[in-house]
C-alpha cells in the first residue's frame, strides 16, 4: 500500500539482492542456533539420563577399580545412574574406538590407561582413532611401572640383569598385554642395549602367571600386580618413576640402578569424545577432580597401590600430549609399526 507521500510502504517494497542475502544469512544462523540448542544438552541440564563409562579391558584390573569407584560417586553427585561397561578386545582398541565414535554429549565416557589412548595411535598404522578424538576430563591416579623378573633369573639388580641378558640373549624375553608394554620393552632395549624379545599375552593375569611360573624372564608390572612382588612370587629390580615408590622402599629407581633416562609413569583417567561441549567437559572434569579429593576415595586408591591425582582437563591434556610425543619417538626409533 502507498504511504502518505505516495511511495510504496516498506512491507511491500521489493527487497534488494544484498538485503535479501543479509536476511537469509541471519535466518540461517538463527536456525542453526536453534537446531544446535535442541541437540546439545546445556551444562545446567546435564545430565538428564544415565552415563556410561566404558573400560577397554576386562573386569578386576586397575581401570575397573577406578571406573567403579568414580562411577559410584558420580551417581551420588549428579543424580543419574552411571553404568560401567567392560569392553575388552584387540589390545584395548575395541572399547576405546567405541567411545571415540560415540555421540559427543557427555553420556559416554572412557576410563583408560595410556596404552589405549597413546601407544596404540603411535604404532597402529590403520587405527581408526587418534588422541584428537578425545576430550580429556581428569587424570584420576598415577602409578609407576615396576621391572620384575622371575625368581629363576640369577640377577639381583638391574646391572646384573643387563649383563645376564647380553650373555644369554636366547633366554631374554619380556611379556606384556598392550602396546604400552611393547614400547616399554623397546625403551628398555634402547637405554640398555640388552636384546630383549617382546612376547604379547592376552592379559596381564597371564603375564603374571607366566612370570611366577618361570616361563617368562621379565615384565613391567603395575599397581594391579604389586601383590606378586610383596608375596615374593617375583623379584622387583627397579621402578621406572623419578623417585622411589614408598610401597617398595627397597626397590631403586632405574636411574639409581645405573640406567639413565629410563623413566615412565602410567596413569588412569577419564575422557569423553572430542567435540563434547566445553561446559559439559568442565562440569565432568570438576566433578571427577572433586571426587578424587574425597578422603574415602583417596584411601581406596592408595589401598589399590594408586596415587590420587584429580587434575583439570587442561592439565590432563598436556600429560597425554607429552606421553604421545615420547612414545611416538620410541616407536619410530624401534621401527615398531603394525599395519592391521
């Protein structure tokens, strides 16, 4: 309709091309924001349904202890059930990949040690996930590797073990169940010049049994296997931490035993799929860190030979990035690449 001046009113005027483009862009942006807001849960509304924590290993190990402990406390604090799912297979790849490909909404989490998140991407050429597919939440606990040998091995310390291996290369083998153990063995070869052959097992329970039964020379045990050392079934020669472990005060560090640079510590923490909204990542990270600081949680972690950590998402991300750099270099130096 014309206005008082005889000109067409704004509502009936043709829209110029530039103006039409601007309107369409604004409308598209508004629509995208609307769709995004209906698909991604807001932090204040999260969680509104059960949360699932996937463990890429069997029941009874270190990760199982941590996932169930943290899951119980998350249930109490968030008001939603936390379901624990053990999903072992393919040296932790099966369960880890399932979380990497899960919807990034905070409802599927991974409880992992370095093996699945760091060494696997460093050596498997056709792996369908990388460290970039995860949003670190919090490192729950750390623990050192303990170099242990069968009782039949005559070496009483690390230097004697290295000499014994060099004189008996046909007997030298190290067992493990993950890519992490394989890279630890490679790092040992690199730092000592001792020609140790790596033997893969399906799980650390089998490794422990073979070591205690004198069917294996050595292995790098962790907190879950500490009982074997204390019971005298195997003999500990060194810890790979930068300082002695107070639970094994008589066991020297590798550096103290004469092997410089042979330092590696493991961790166990929780991660979400990448692209999980930052607000949800921050909420889960702060909740997990607060849980680790609870006196009863710390007590249970220490009883399981684990050192409580409970850090921020950013701190955990830096740990993972540094680990990947280290183990990728070891894999390259040892020419460890798995094509399948």
